[in-house]
C-alpha cells in the first residue's frame, strides 16, 4: 500500500517507520526543514556551536512502547539520562531543589533533540519544505488513480492509497476541511475541534564562557516563565546557554507585542529567578510555538475514518495525553493496527 503521511513529528515518523518496515511504501510531507516537531534544536552562539533544545528540553519514559524506544535510543547513544538537579522558583523565592518534581528517570539528547527525528526518518522518504494544501478523496470511483490525492501548495499532486494526518489538531482540521464535501468527515472534524493548545515563547540566551550553575533546570510557578533549561549541563564544553520557556498566560497576553518587548520581559524575569546576574546575555533568539502542548486531549489512541477503499487516519500528541510519549504511542498503535489490517 502507498501511504502518505502529513507531518514529520514524532507521531508521523513513528507510524511511517513501522509501516515501511512492514513493506508499505511511505512518504512523509513536512512543511518545515527539520524533523520531529517540538523535538527541535537550534544552533547558535559563537560559530553556531551551541546546541539548544528550544522545544522539548527533556522527557520521561513511562508508557511501555515508548520505554522500548527509549532503550533503543540509549543503545544507539542518541540520548542520555539527565536531570538529577531540578531547582524551583515560586514567584518570589529560588528553591535549590524543587519539592514537587516526580522521582522518575529523565532523558535528554546527547547532540540535540532533533537527532531523534532524523533517526526515525531513515526508514522513510521525507519531503521537507513541502506544504500540503489539502487532500482529495477518489475512493472506489477510480480507474487508474489511487484512492487519495495529496495536493501540495506547489500545485503538485501526489496519489496515495491511504492518508495519515499527523499534525496538531487545528492544522488537521484545516486539511480535513478540504475534503468534507467528498466524504463525511464531519464527525472527525467535530472531535478534533474540541482540542485546544497552549502557546509558548522560547527565548534562547547565551553568556559565553562564564561559570555554569549547578542546576539542570528550574521549574517555575507564579511566574511568566514555566521552565528554564540549563542547556550547557547536557553537553560538555558548551558555552553557558539557557532556554527560557514562557507560560501560556504570558504568551497569550504578549502575542501581539513586539519581539524586543517579549525578550525584555522574559530576561527581566530570568534575572529575578537567578538573582540578577543574567540580565545581559551575549546573544538571544526568540521562537514562538503556536501549538506547544494540547490542553484538552481525546480519550483514544488515534482516529480512523472507516472507508475500506480509502483509509484515512489521524494521529498525534493529543490522543490519550499530551507528552512526547503519547505522540509516539499514537503513531505506534495506529501503525500496528494498519499492519494487521492491510498486510
């Protein structure tokens, strides 16, 4: 079966890898230049040598299928156990150790979170910088054409037997809406319309070769910051670098503000958290995540549109949870279901 997957986040890449291994022909269409969605890494600083995970800083491995994948990544040397020292900030006081951090294992990348997406992409054909504008249902009413046409914004049309939409729910809604007159996807559209996301600013900052703090990260409460990651604690020899993740409330309030104002406010808060020394970084970069993390999720691992002649499915980080583990699990379980049904 020829399968087209829209979105090269962890869920889409996971489904693609398993389906390709089972003998299906898989192509993934991704509008950005990279892989992995929020498992993203920015290269910055002097000579662009510093690596900063400005989307997802770390993760846990509690779900069974993701535990197995984590073991695979550890064996390949792509990730490491990390996060022995999480500090806290309660809005007024810096706490050397956050009292509310769960006692589980935490993992992060060795050479950048984006390496995980690159690793998964080895099994499939990923077409980066390729934007999908919509899909056209052909179904059983076809001669030589395949069941679906994936319509690219470049005007190219790609024929496939089955489609997986592995995008944030609002973007999946947009793709589904292009075919609503051809097949009855109204029920699916109504389901995903209930999913809403937190937005987040990520501010990356560098301070050169200064002394590094002992903490790996700071969990913030009652603050415009949600989390601060000490990126230099992940990699030996890296300059003093941090990623500041803004709260959803702050991000919404400052959504239309000038970027320089957002940076100034976040740096002022960071200086408050750390005691003042961090006011003036050598460099800084700001990134806006429109779909940072789902606030409301669906209670099922994936969605299927039942059409034997033209299989269609949705997968992503908004099924049964809102972490990278749930994104992986969603893609994994969908792929296993289709392998059993179509192989």
